[in-house]
C-alpha cells in the first residue's frame, strides 16, 4: 500500500505529530499541556517508542468546554 493511502481502520495509537493534528493543536502546545498535567500522557508502546491512545484523545476532546467564540482566521 502506498504511504499516501490511509488505512481502512482507525489506529489505536498516534505519534506526537499525528496526535497534534488529530486534536488540532501544535506539538509545542501538547508538550506544554503535558507538563502542566492538562493533556493525556503518552503510553510506552515499545522501549523506544511512545504514542497517545486515540480513545484517550477522544475522551480528552469530549471533556473540553464548548466554546462560544468563532475560529480565528475564518477557518
């Protein structure tokens, strides 16, 4: 399968770049939030690899306050 084709299944874990994209934050923002305890911590997937569980990211997203403001930049 070419790398440009998405798999037909939902991944169980994401690396930090994919997690940032998934929750619409920057990698730097995620790192800051982890340091303050306001974002899920990564899981050890192997001795040299960590990832974020998609179900924990979904739960974190669901826990966020509903915003009254519109997105900046017309997005």
